[in-house]
C-alpha cells in the first residue's frame, strides 16, 4: 500500500480541489423569485437567475482528473480516493449544466431517481415515498421561535456532544429552513421554528452532519472523509432522519413532507411543470411552503418540466438502508461497525472497509458520538422492538380490529332497539 504520508497528501489535495464545488449555493434561488411569483398571483412560471459558480467547471474537471492519475495504487484505499475524484468531476459537470435537461441526467447519475429500487431489497423508493405521504396528519406544534432563538437553542443542544462551541449562523438566501456545512449549521434568517423542530435540527444538522464532518476531518490520513460526496448522500441524509427518529424528535408531518418531495420530483421528471407541481403541493401545504418545496424540485433544472433536481429522492432509501444497517450491526452486537460508520462521511456500504482501516491504523475511530449512541441498551431495545414487530402483518391486524368494531357496533344496535310489546 502507498505510504500513509502519500495517502494523506492525496486526501488533502482532494479536499482542497473540491472546496469551490458548493451544490446548493450554486442552485438556490434568490428570495425575490418567490416574491415575484406571488405578486403575479402564482399564475406564471418563476424565472430564477442562478448565481455565478465561482469556479471554472472545465478547469476543475481537468484538475481532478490529473489528481486521479497521480493515485496509482490498486488497493482499496487508492480505489476509494480515485472514486472520490470521479464523483467531484461528476458534480462539476452537473453544475456546468444548470438550467438544461443535461443537468437532470447528471443529477440522476449523482443522486438517483424516484423509481430506483433499493440495492438490498426489491422495494422502490417511490413506493416508500407514497407510504410516507399517506400517513395521517396530527396537530403541528406552533412555530414560535425566531431564527435567532433557534440558533441559541441549537448551540446549547449540540455543544456537549461537539466539544463545546458550535457555530450556528443565519443566512437570507436559502431554500431549506436549515442546512449544515462541514463545521457549522446555517438557519434561514426569516424562518420560524417550533421547539420540536429545533430539537430535530440539532440531531439532524448538528449532531449528525456536522459531527460526521468533524470526525472525518480529524482522520490522521483520510481527511477526505470529512467531505460529503454524492454517493454518501443517501446514507448521510437518511442517517440524519434516523437520528431524528432515535432521538424521539420526528413527527408524521416530517415523514409526509419527505414523501411528498419525492412524489413531486417524480411528477416533474414525468413532465409536470412548476405550476402543476405547485398546485399539487398547495392542496397539502400552505402556499409559501408549497413554493419552497417546488424550488427544491426545480432548482438547477427546467421549470417547464421534465428535468428536476433529484437530490431529495435519497431520503427514503437512505433512511431505510441506514436504519437496517444499524439493525443488522446491533443484532450481531457489532458496535465497532457502528463506530466505524460514525468516523466520517460515508455510505453504509463503506463501513466494513473503514472498520478494517481502523484496525490497520489508516483510519481512527470517531472523536465525537451522537446523542442516540449514548445508551447502547436503549439502541438494542429499539432493534428488539423492530424485529419483534416485523413478525406481524399490520393489514391483518387492522382487519382484525375492524371486524371487532363492526361486531361491537352491531351488538350496540341490537341492544338499543326497543323491546317488543307482549300480548294484549
């Protein structure tokens, strides 16, 4: 194997080369786009103007390919580094194609398609999205916290797990209410949050995305593990939702929204334009929320339909695969495999390799652990609950109780009938 010093130099070079490639910053719309949209009565297609990329994509592709050619070994680590170069090349090409149908083709290659099947099960992503979108709605908590107040609460919740200080900043130009970079959480300046949303964001953005970045950058050799890659999006975004679930901060409204995002992407991929998708979402969400979700679908693509941005399709598949990865590891009492998964940004499919590299001294275990990892007994109990409930068929159970209700109603109707008169 190439020496650790050489691997570290290659890894650092990839980290430096990818820095200008910022996907969401290159795709997010200016807030004025939606302001115009609503001023015009939400009847005309929006006309977003995308910001400058801040780098030359052709030059970036050449730089990354040249770097890849320098990595000549054939062991798994060099293969991993070359793969990372290829993925950043793909991202640069995708961003160069903003506003065209080619962007959608590359987006599918990077993030997947709504109708992709899981690699480990004969289930497709859209089926899970429809299941989530069909969940019953409960009463939502009221959004009472400003972005400034939410930022203070986020800092307080994350600090004990991330070594003290956590950077949380506010920004006006954002599509989502929150996002995480390598070392900080960003909140949309004009957004309002409920207390539960803030707690969920702490576990998703701070104690998952930022935590895995910090762990990755702390690696002694493979510092590139601090950088998120397209191939990791599924496990990283899914892992964030799993963190919300394990921390007890997820709601059915969250599942519903995630499901509807994937359905909306599928609609756009099959030809629906922005207005058609907006009207579909408007029947399910308030107008500004529907417009915000539409932006997630069409940013970087074509508002006339047929070419959406597909990143959000990764959430269902990532949630299911990450939770099943944890179930399988914990079922085998293999906490070292879970720790390896927490040692940086990776796919669940990389965890075995990373664990081997920890044993070889190429990688290190995680510096920081998420809140849900504090109590291994509770984690194992969650798995026990899950595998137990797998033995039962919910539709059959629902039919059983539906029959009991029908029989109970029938008895009640018989008992409420007036008694017949006797003979005169």
